[in-house]
């Protein structure tokens, strides 16, 4: 009987040590197994804060000199639903005041934006931009955008050159007849 009692005590002590190993701090573990100094005061530890390096989702909007009221509204709505920011990919000549108006409209909606001027070889720069943006959800453009046409006709169908995100075409030109047909 004495052997069984000592074996049970050893087993219970082992369970206590295991419990101490999983749930106690290093000082408390040492105190439990008899190596710590019981008179030491434990200083309250600071909470471990995780860095806020969360990558923000992005939506890219291809902008040229055409009227962008409807595409901007669509992009703002999509950003609000997806909790994303807008990247304005500018190609062609722009009046600074028109871009400032667009950016202020985006800011008023509570969305962050950045302006990226594409310059020469805009299609290649768009493809490079896509490859460097892992948080990009989609790219939006109007159907008559020259870069969107090149992407649709040459890049997307090509087996060698693919883009990793969807290209969303935004067009507000809907006639009453097309609306009736889609409703039927």
C-alpha cells in the first residue's frame, strides 16, 4: 500500500509540474519546483501589443481625361463595402484642379487615396503596379479607356501574360430599352 501511495504522490506531483509548465510564468514555475525565491515580488508585465502592420486592401481606378463621376462613385461605394483605399492610376494629361476635386470627393467619403502618374508606357506600368500590390482587390476602368482595351484584348487573353486581379469595366450608359430587356 505504501508503494501505491508514493506512486500516486509522484504522479500528482508530475501533473502539477506539467500544469505549472503550461500556465505559469517562469518565476512561478521556479517557485513551484522549489528553485525560486518566494520573497521576490513579481512586477506587473506590460501587455503584449501586436504591431498594427495590417495591409490595407486597395482598389485601383484607371483614370484618363474622360468624365469620371460615375466610376469614382462606384469605386467609393466598393471601397466602403470592402474597407479599402483607392489608388488613382492617372494616364494622359490631367488638370491638377480636376484631380484635386476627385481626391477631395474621395476624402469626404472617409477613404484614403493615392495618386500614381503612369506616364509613358502606361500599360507596362499598370502591369508592374499590379504585380507589386498584393493587397489589390480589383482594378476598375471605363470600357473606352485605352489601357483597359489593351488589357482586355492583349494581356488578359494571352497565356504568357496574365494579370492576377479582375478588371471591372464601369459604364453608366444604360438606355431605357436595355433596362427593360434586363428586367424581362
